[in-house]
């Protein structure tokens, strides 16, 4: 399914991560390392969650996927 989603998303000019030459795993590692979305998560995303999951807990879950 990942392949199909990337093919569809690659058609969008705003979906950089879906382009065929992008290393999604490497990009995710960089996002995690630099805490790119920490403020967004803590200020906005956490309000949308049904469970109280800290940013750090979410990041640990992402690390297990790779």
C-alpha cells in the first residue's frame, strides 16, 4: 500500500516526501532529531487525540517503526 500511496501523492507539488528519490526513513529520522514538529504537536495535535500521548512517547513509537 505504501507504494500506491506514494505514487498518488507524488502527483502533488506539496508532497515532497512522496517523490521517488526521497529517503522517507532518513527524512523521518531528521525530523525526529531536530524536533521539527514538537511545538505543533504539543500546541495543536495533542488536543485532537483521544488519549494523552506525549510528544516523546509518540516519537518513541515512530522510532520502533523504522
